[in-house]
C-alpha cells in the first residue's frame, strides 16, 4: 500500500519537473534545481545533510548540494522518484513515512506557491489528519523561535501550543496551511490570525520551522 511519503515524493518530483530548473521557489535564494539537489543530498549523503541542522557542518553540506545541483536536472528528478539507496535509513518504510511526509509536502508547496495564481490543494481528510498529528508532535520545535505565544487551531477546534508566552497569537486554518505557517512559510499560508497587531506583525516576520 502506498504511503503518504511515497505519494508526496512523486508529486514533488512532478512539480519540480514541470516547473523547470530555473523556476523560483519559496525557499529564499533557491531555484527548483537547488531544491531538487537539497532533497537528493538529504537522502543520499547523510554526511553532508547533517549540515542542515549542525551549523559547523553547514559549509560542507552547501558545497555538496552545489555539486549535485551541477548535475543534469532530469537526473536529479529521477533520483527523487527512485528514492534513497537501500543502505539509507530513509529506505525503511517507517522512517520514510515519519521523516519525509512533511518534508515532501512542504517542498511541493514551495514549488507550487511560488507560481502565479496558485490555489491550495484539496487534501483528503486522512492526509489532513496525518499532517495534523505531525504538527501536534513537532509544534514546540517549529515554534520555538516565536517572539510571542503561538497557538495553532484547526477549524474543528483542535489546538496545538507551539510556543508559550504573552501576548498570544492564534493562527487558524486547515492542517496543511498551519503546517506551512509553522514551517516558516507564513506569507504563503492561507490562515486566519488573531491577536495584538504588533504581535501578529512580529510573528509574521519570525523565523519559524525545524532548522
């Protein structure tokens, strides 16, 4: 049975392919080629991918990403479609699902929402619930740099506290939109924000996300 991560992987590959290597993305300074190289390095070069979260290794990671970005674009797309080699932890279904569902969903939206006249995907309820569960479990990490108290709320009333503090800002939206907001794509997320005007402004400018 197909997993969420496998489906999002293929959707991401299709989006990158149709966008073309020089297309803009929501990742500041990155074209679609840069983003494709990032995805490949993350799965195939863990020694370099560690630079994403370990700052002293960042230069090495960026250098390796640049080397992959220099490869033919269609080769990068094919690597994404094929997935990681068997020796990679990401080749295990459970790890792939846990680590890549959000990764591929967010990066797919990085490509789609950088285009003009985009519209949000119509996510099925099962996938929306899966994204909500991951948002609940990772909310404190994603929101740790919020300058204000941050509450994420679904339209059905379910909430997740991403950051404790005052004043409190409440962000309401569907799970996919909330996830994009919490992952640092605040301006591209279709959400409703309630709170003090200055607090809302500072939250919109904050560097949220996992890294």
